[in-house]
């Protein structure tokens, strides 16, 4: 991934982990991120905590969803995340807690060429790309 990469999370361990894996990334505390966004600054890619993203004003969230790469790291159940937050073509979700393989795949996705999708072998629950159709729940119609 060429360009500016920011990482923002409330958990120091997550910040340290991404700073180690992505030395080119700029680590920002949530208040620093909000200050930069309010000044109109935008990265080319952002890793952000899901709760932190939900707390941002709707207009700011909309601008972030248009970034080339937005990785949402969250402990929120995937089914509870509003679909409009994970529907963008450059948006992916890394569910916490995550395993090393999922983290590596997310980092590769962040570094990938524009429009690149996560690896096909990645579990759906770990990294979500674009909106997925919901399957109807309940009984199947009688045959």
C-alpha cells in the first residue's frame, strides 16, 4: 500500500501490534485521529476500532468509508455492525479476538493493490469484504 496509513485504537496492545507489523503506519490515539479528521486530513488507509468508528459523526464516518482501505478491528459481533459500515468496496472487518493467520491476511489486504480482495481462504467471520447477502432464517419451504 503506497501512501499514508493510520492506526487508531483505544487498546495499547492493538496499537503496538500494528505498529510492529506495519512500521510505515502512523499510530494515533482516538483524540488525535478526531483532531486530524476535523482538520480535513485523510489517510490512504486506516485501521480503526469498531466502537471508535461508531462514535464518530455520521459525516466523518461516510468520508472514512470512501477511503481506498478501511480495516475495522472490532469485538462487536459482526451481525450487530450496521451493514452500511461494512458495505464499501474498500472496507474490511477483522473480528477481535483474531488469530495470527487472520491478522496476516488483513495486513496483506492493506498492502494489496487497489481493489484487491482478501485471500479466498480467509474465514468469513474474520475478515468481511463488501456486503454479503443475508440468508433467510427459519424453515425451508415445504417441497
